[in-house]
């Protein structure tokens, strides 16, 4: 059984982090907990290679601590974003507080034009006045991406709130 397999079986969260983009954070966390001066992934891997059964149980405890620390950091990031959103909302500066409503109203106006105003105008012009020309079209490739992105994020946040109760 390789060192990586040992880490995977004992501390799956740490093994995942060590093998991915959080490797630096996981190595620093483990090196600190294991009392290693070198905080590299290799140093941590070498330390785990020579562990006894009792030390592997300690590794399992460290895995739980790491999961807790990662969850706390996620909560801290969420709280920081909420703070930024609150400061933006309080600002009297239109360029600070107005960018989100601007995007929403712009997408709403584009959708209203494309889905309601344009078809009604075309119908009235063609039936009422015999107009056979073209009307300005909205580029749905761009508008659709932005609008569906905004709606998707709103839907995802609604799902999170109902699922997590927050």
C-alpha cells in the first residue's frame, strides 16, 4: 500500500486537498499539526510514510480538524461577501451601489423589447400600415448568456437557502 493510499484511507479530505488545488493549504495545515518545519507536500508525505497505527488515528483526527477549518473558512468567505454586498448597498455612489440594478434593468429591458415590444410593433406595422421593412433585433447570444446567468445564480441561491435553511 502506497503512502497516498494510506492517506486516502485514513484522511480522505486531506488526501483530496493534497492532490488538488488546495495542496499548499493542506500541506501547511498538516506540517503545522505534525510539527514539521518544511511545509511542502513531499515533507508531509514522507512524514506520513513512517507513521504507526496510533499516529494514523491521530491523522484521522487531523482530517476532521481540516474539514472543520475548511468549513469555517467557507463561512468566513460568505460573511466577507455579505459585508461587501452590505457596503455596496449603503453607498450613495451610483457606480458602487448601482451596478447590480443596472445589469438587472438592462437585461429586463432587453428581454421586454425582444419578447413583447418588438413582436407587437412588427404586428402593428405590418397589419396596420403595411410596413415590410426590418426592425432592430436584439442579440440573444449575449443577452441570453447574461440574463440566464443572473437568473441561474438567483435560482441557485434560492435552492441553497431552502436546502440549508439559511
